[in-house]
C-alpha cells in the first residue's frame, strides 16, 4: 500500500492538541503558583535591548546552520545523512538555546526574578514531553 494512513491527519491533530494543552496548562499552573505575570502569546518577550540583540543573533545563526546542514546532507546518501545537521535537531537545539538565554536574561534583569523558573520549567517539561512522545511512538497513536 502506498501513501499515508488515512487516519494520520486526525491523529496528528489530536497529538498536537494534547501536547499544546498540556504545555499551556503546565505553564499556567506554574505562573499562578510562582505569581509571575503571563507573557504575551507568540511574542518575543525580550527583557531588554541586549537580550533582543542576542536573541536575533542566535536566530540568524541558526538559519545559517539550517542552510549549511541542508547543503551537507543533500550531498550525502539519504541513509548516511548526519542526524545533527537535520532540521528537526537544529530546531530543537534552537528552542533550547533561545529559552536558556531567555531564562538567563530573566534571572539577571527581569523585575520578577521568579520568571526564569517558569521559563526553565516549561523548557524541561517540553523536552520531557517530546522525548516521551518519540520513545512511545507518539503515545502509541502512530
């Protein structure tokens, strides 16, 4: 049989929805418990100008790395591609690096210093959720 499973789309939507609700609920509970104000949804949330400059430097660097990784892996056989140059790995690395920088800047410069705990907690929760989903074949759904 060729093609994808006809239930792949609905299963993917269900997995993404469940992961989104879990991560949002975890962040909301952590923010209420630590009494940290809520950040704007899908905004950069830079603490200061220095953080903005560092964040954009990281983002541009990772875009360059994505192109380099594409160039390296396109020249190799598909079974011999280097996993650390794959886009999924570089994007996960980007998330970890930007969130770590966010936490450091919140710890040093934010008005409410407990904000860095929320950032790190959400990062660790996301990593655990991602690894669990991969190791369990997306919670036995795929």
